[in-house]
């Protein structure tokens, strides 16, 4: 076998030598071509015309090199085209190889149109993988993108600032019903609706950060979308938002006073702005049917906000049945495609003051306190604690059944999260629910466990709680089952997924698509070298590339959480290990 390999290697070397060996005749002819090319470029008739251009022989070809304007390069190639097609025995293909850098490259030109189910891209952009990056961004939206008219060319400059364009496109297109972007060498024209003045300013700031000062930004078509927020104040209601005309503003003010007659003369509507160009919306006329029951049923913290296609209601109610009825009323009143999100809670619900003390040592008791609506809930919590900490004493005597306690949806998810704490951490610390906030404290073995547990708690409890992740990392902490992590490594300065790494994502996708509710946390890293902004940019591009690939192979967007990091994590993996994306499987 070894002899066979040695013979095969010898034959390969011999074949390559024959292919690349220059006979004396070939060497003379090739040198003659190079000399003749030099004479052409330096001919008196061409004095000064080809400054900066040289010719050279490499391997078996003649290379035209240097820096010149495009017209100069094209004229030089035309004069030297005598070599195109002239063949010397053993020499492959043409002889004149164009490697000229354009001294004054054309600026990029890009046009993006997003309307209904159409998302089209056209224009000329620099080489360097930008077309592929834009394609990744386009695939994140629920449309089929058209990119056949988007061309790349090395004659197009601006690569140093165009690198940020894919990330800006994502920001520009996200949440837009219809949008248009036109980039030329002189201007960047932005056309879409935005939520408010702050969103408009943020989009303009992002645009100015990516294009050079020589390119003007036309923001005349950035229109404020209709929006409304009504919030209870100490006296009356605060009314703010953007409406298309004074008649709409008057209608809103009147609707608030009719829904709450006691507020007449006390309401503040100075921030209800009439803005030319704000489109009319159907939901405006439906406000009275929603405001009256909302203002009557919600007391402290009452607020209703309408932005884009979303309605958010929050505040305190005396009974969760009121919250459910208000959500049903809002969904029927606003209608499709508006999405109603309820953050209404009963602040006096004893269930929202649960507390779990996991003790200070592995042998300590675990104590649960708080009010629950019935014995079944207490039993489910006890069973969850026993499953999470089978070797420790569980004390639920202070878990009281109280008539005022009302069951909420998140109660079903709580035992599962307690099991997650027991499996993934050292099992010490505490979990405290306090009306609208929840705090999780303790010591865990690494950053992955810390971040993942915080996210799991956020999912378990939903939007009506704010999570305070107080977990700390301790190197000497022993823990149970670690989270499964898949690492995808990248080349230096690159955000494209190497071919050898793509198999990891295919295998991960196959597992995520199995029955169950697995979710993947995507954390991107950059090397320790480079500026903070550069590291943040490339880590975002890497996480976007991974997310785009997972989406391409069938993983739903709501099963991916992206957390760009921007620099290497702890552990000292070294430069090549720092250039990575970690995918953490959350069961």
C-alpha cells in the first residue's frame, strides 16, 4: 500500500512538472511577449497615457498590473490584445491577464423595492461577498426576493463603507409595509413610514453612519406612521401620537372625554401631533368601542398604545376575567391585521409574590412561600421542586392557598423552569416574584448557563414580568447537565459560513425540527483584536449568516434568539476560536 501511494505521488509530481515546465522556446517566446508588451506601453505615441501600468510574467501568462482609470486600462488591453488567442505549445488559454486596479472606480448603485409580496434588488455593487450578504438579509423576510438585476463588479468602489449596507437594509426593511431605497453616487433616498420622530431620527443616524459625507441623504419621504398612546395620569389622561388631520385629533380628544366624562378639562393632548403625510387608518373610528370598557376596567398604570399593526394594553385590574374580556373586546374592535398584546395584571394577586429559596449548600432545605389559588397548583410546584432537586428536603408549608389568588397562564411553565434550574445550575440562590418583576440569583459555572437560564425564565413568565438576571459565574462551581453547544468557526475578517462548518448547521436543523419545543440561542463572537465597533459589526454579520442559514433549512424565526457579543468570550480560546458563533440548545 505504501509503495502504491509513493508511486502515485511520483506520477502526480511528474505530470505537474510536464504541464508547468517551460521549454527554452517557450521561455524565449514568453519573454518576447513581455518585452513587446512593455514596448507598446512605453511607445512615444503613448507617452504618459499608461503611467502606472506594468507587465510581468507569472507562471505561464503575461499579467497587466498597476492602477489606472478604467478607460486607460481598457485602451491598454485593446492594444495588447494581439496576445489574446495566440498560443504557445503547452501554454493554457489567453496570455494577457488583467489585474489592474481602477484608480477612480464607479460608485455603488442600489435600488431596493419592497411592496406587498415583492422584494426586488437591482444595481451595481462592489465585489467582496456583499451580494451574498444582502441575499441573507432578504431571506429573513416572508417574501421571495428578486436579485437577478443586482450585479457585482470590481470596477465599483466603496467597499470600505458598503460593508455596512446589509445590516442597514435589515433595519430599513424591518416593520415596513412598503419601502424604497435608492442609492446613487450623489444621494441616498429613503422612502417608508416610521413609528415616530425618534424612529425617524434613528434611521437617519444609521444611514449617515454608513455612507460618506459626499453622499446626501434625502429624508423627505420618511413619513410618520399613525400612532396613538393614551395613558392615565394623576389627573386626566395623557394623549400623544401622530394623526393625518385636525379632524382626527378632535375625534380622539372627544372619544377620551366620552369614555371617561370625569376627565373633561383635565386631559393633556399637546403631544397629539397633526402631521402632513400621515396616512389614514381604519382603527381610528373604532376607538370609542374600546376606550370606554378599557378606562372603566383598568385603574392604576392604565395605558393603551397603538403602533403599526400592534395594540398593547397594560395596567392593573381587579380580576383577570376583566383582562380577558378587554383583550377580546380589543381584538374584535381593532380587527385584522392588528395584534392585541395584553399586559394587564391583578397587582393584588398573591400568586405574583411567590418566592423560592434554594438554600446555601446542596444539603439545605428548599423553601417555597407565597399564595396559590388551589391545592393542585401547590402540588404541581412541589412535584417540580422534587424533580429538580431529588436529594434535597422540600418545604412548601408556607405555600398557602388563598381565595384572592388567581391562576395565570405562566403557572403551568413554572415547574418546568424550576427543573431547568436544578438540572443546569448548582441549585443555590433564590427566585423571587414581586408583582411585575422577577429576580433570579445564584452561582452558575459559565456565561452560557447564566444567559440561557435568564432567557428560559423570560419565556416561562411572559411579557408581564421584567426579569432581573442576578446569576453570577463561579469557576469552581460544580453543576449538573451543561447546555449543549454547537460552535461554528469563521475565517479571519469573514462573515461567510465556511463550507466545512455548514454540516454542523444542517445537523442542528434536523434536531430542532424534531417534535418538541427546542429553541436555539445564537451568540456571535469576534477576535479580541480590532475596535469595539468593528467587532460588534462582524459579530452581527456572523449571527445574521447563521440565522439566515438555519431559516433556509426550515427553522422558524420564533425558535431562534440572537445575542451578538462583539468580542471573544472568556476561556482564552485564541484568535481562531474567538471568531465563532455559539448555538445553545434550549429544551
